[in-house]
């Protein structure tokens, strides 16, 4: 029988929710790094997140179609290794503006000295 560990369960639930919300950021960061096809996006996300993020190819395709529909991602076709042409995805100008605005409003605040101090502060007893 496994032991009931509320901390582990709470942390797992929080991380699962957190990761779902992070996927868009990781996809956009991968495309800011340059044009990529789906397997390259997947590899980028996994490697750059130190394997804390993973995503299925189908999930990536679904998200990329959604982003393309709203005009923040587009693609061009290029040669594949041995098969049909590949879709190489990239951020549109609007997509790059969206990413930069998101980073400014939501990520840069973690570089604020007060917030850094809160994160790095040891627990008070």
C-alpha cells in the first residue's frame, strides 16, 4: 500500500495545471529561436525545460493550428529528410509582439528584486 502524501499530491496537481499554461510560452520561445518543424519544437521544449515539460506531437499540431488561425504563427514548407515536405513554423510579427508583451507583463516581474528576494528567502520560523 502506498502512503498518502498530501504534499506530493498537491505539488503534482499544481505542476500539471502550471505546465498546461506554460506550453504556449515554450512553443513561442522555440519559434523565437528560429523556424522549426514539430519534432524540433518538441525537442526544444523538452531540452530547454530540463525535461520538466513534454508534449505530444498531436498536441503541438493542434496548438499550432489554433495559433495560425489567430495569426500569431505561420509556416512555410521545406524539404523533409526522406519524405514529404515539412511545415516549418515561425512567429508572425503579431506573434512576436504577443510573446514580448506576455514576457514583459508576466515573466519580467520575476526579475524584480523584491520578488527575487521572496523566492530566495529562507522560510521564517
